[in-house]
């Protein structure tokens, strides 16, 4: 199967023409020698204030043969008086595709653009490799008798029709042969990976179904310059530690690094600590040649032990039983490294040093919850890199998260602005008001689905107001993530994951009593992508105390937050 961007057909917009979706399906059946990009947008700047946006339907990348820029035109196609006439079968709309507005011309514009871009990135690359145009009319038949426009006569061999859907491999191969691509193309593995990075400047490892309709989500998924530069840098290192606050994209970068190794056919070990994060990565973000484990499942998988691995000592004992010769990995990546013990980090570091393979460690010094200190190996690491730009949270959510543990936010990071987090006060009947808050986020003006809302408790499940609660005001509450219910878990278990909407419950004075509790609150807040609500149940005195602790004194007794957050009072008058 070809490697597709976006990764799966189901993430394509249903409003796309049937012809494009059909060609996507057909192209995906090609071998994994092909990397195929759908709907690639680019901009042409003519003058200082004049921009024109263009889009190419498909780009086909093959390491041996180069790039094809493919335009697709569906509907009923006819040729008359040197013109291409397209009739929309759904609304009978007629379009005249004259020269310059026709698909071949569109593909040619893309060719010139990509040659220019690749030449700027790697000197001469765009001229050295084959980059050529082609067209596909999947809804019609073109034979030797078909009278094509004059400017298409010489391009017959690169024009496909409905019959080519039967054997797309042969059709694409013939186009490459027509352009003598094999003789023109010469690219290294590094150049091949660089081209992929240039053509797909977005993480697609954790896709969002709302990416097309939701501008905010789309913005979050884009690779920042900082992230792209870091990936390029660490690819030249054998050992590196990468530190970043919550939301700076550590897991995404770690996954992208693993993906780059996988393109080379190398087997990669990807470790984290949190069970929920491990399960999410393994089942929702599979990557060829990459094995996902948390430290507990890794030990059990290799040793087949039935021992309790909850303690540091038990894991260290079992880990030392694993001989290096049992491992066949060509790279090791650790996420959430601050939760690992020093012995655990050293074990994998020694393995990578012995095998002379890459070892990348990602951590957040502010998320020390399961351990008391950063592993010494990380502290003494020679190659240390720091991520500063938050690419998960809106500016407003980041302010609330970072505020509690005094992390400064740089004013020049161009963070995405969103809706201010809310402090929701429920003086009584907590679950009733919690249900109203969930319905508020689900309402038309917000439009979030049940599956996009997560409730996080600051307490253990047995002590939570959510203990044994499976439904609130008709809304299903689940302990496992699915498409039909609101997910509930503890903040500790949700570490490393994220949700578009996060509602934090069971907030009291203990959440701010010491540094460890503050870090736990910081972790919970930073899980939110779009919307964050702090749900506080209690009398006025308790609410005021907690609100001041959560906002570092920025809370007004009149019920307003002067900076960073705002208040929503849920009462019978509002609903």
C-alpha cells in the first residue's frame, strides 16, 4: 500500500468531488514505494501585496522516478473547438476549461513551483530530479479518435481516463517512462525524506476528523519552524535530550523522529510511562517498524514475567535480566522520560551506546509526579535541546496552566488565541451543574461532540465526585475513550494525552499545597487543546480561596477574573 497524506481516506472531506475520492482510493493501492499527497496548497507571491493561492490535487513521490503533479477532473468531460467542457452531474453546471484554466496548465504551474521550492531547500535538487505534470479524467474514455485541444496533443501519453482505474500501477509507470524519469532522477535517502518534509509540513500521526472544518485544530497540527529545525538537528545526532513544557509537541516530534527511522526500514523502540498514552500510540498511531511500549509492558513482553512491576526496584531487577542480544532495535526513543528512574534510562542508554544507534529522550521537568527528581542521566546529558513554542494549547489555556508553577510565556511565540478558560462555581448539587456545563460545550454555539470532552479528577477515583457515575443528565460517562460518551479519568492517568475540551473536577486547597500537587494541576490544565473549565464545588469562602490559588491572586471577589481567566457562574437563572 502507498503511504498516503492524509493518512486514511476516511479523513477526507465528504464534500470533495467523488472523482478525487475515487482517485485517492486507486492511488492508495500502489506499492509502498510511493508517497502520495492529496490536496497540496501553495501560494504565489507576485508583488508585495499580491498573492494567489493554488492547489494541486495529488503529488506522487517515488524515490527512483521522481515526482508527478496530478490534476483530477471528474464529471462529464467533452472536447469541442479546442476547449475542454466539464459538466457537473449533480447540478448540471457547465465549465469551460480553456488554456490556462485547464487541468494540465494547473499541473504545470505546480511543477514550476515545486522545482523552485526544492532548489531553495537543497541547491539544484528541483532541477536534478524529475518533476512532471499529468492529468486524470476518471469519468470518461479518451481514445485515439478523441479530438483534444491543440495544447494537449503532445501530452496524450500523460493523460489518464476511466479505464486506467483498472490498472493504476501500469498507468503511472507509463507516465514515468514517457518522461524518461529513471534517467533523470537521482536522490539520496536523506533528500527523499527532506522532500516528504517539505511537501507535507504537517504531523498526520494523530489525525483529527475536524481538521477541515476547524481552523483552530488545523493550526495546531502544523509543524512549527522550531519543531522542523529540531527534527533536522537531532537527525544528525546520535544522542539527544529534548526538554519542553506541556504542549510544546514533544510526543509529536518523538513520533515523527520514529517515523523517519521507519522510512529507512530500521526497527525502532518507542517507550513511554503512562499506560493510557502507550495504548493510544499503539492502537491509534501505528507506524511500520516501530514497537510501542510503556516500561511495564516492555519488560513483561521480553521477560514474560508475572511479577508485580509497580515499584522501581521490581522493574530494575527484571530489566537487568534482559540481555542486549535479545533486542534488535536500530533506534530507541523515550517519551515522558521524567517518569523513568535513572537505572531505566541508563539501561537503554548503554544499549544504544554499545550498538552505536540513536537514542532520543524527551521530558518535561515540570511534570515530576511519579518521581521526585529528573534522572541523573538526563541532567548529565551533553546534548540538551529545549522546546519553547506551545503548539497544543491556546495562549489562554497555556497562561492558566503555566501560571500555577511560574513558567513564563514568551511574548514572541505567536501562539494561537482562543477562548478564555472558565472557573465554574457550583455551590450545591454538583453533578446537576456539571451536566449543564457539558451540555454548554455540546450546544450549537460550541459544537463539541461527547468524544471531544474529557473530565479529569484531581483525586483518586474512589474519592472523586465522579466515583461510580456512568451517566449525568442523560449523557453517558465512560472510563474508556470511545465515540459515544464523555471520557472520565484522573489527571495522573491522562498525562501525555490531550482533549479538545477538558473539565477538571475535585479541585480543592490541596491541589496547591505543595510543588508536587501544583505540578499535577499544571498537567491536568495543559491537556486541554481548545477549552478548559475548572469546576469548583463549595461555599463562597472555599471558592474564593481556590480561585485565588488557581489564578495567583488574579481573581476578583466580585466574580470576575482580572487577568488570564474568566468566570462562569452556573445557576438556575443562566440555564
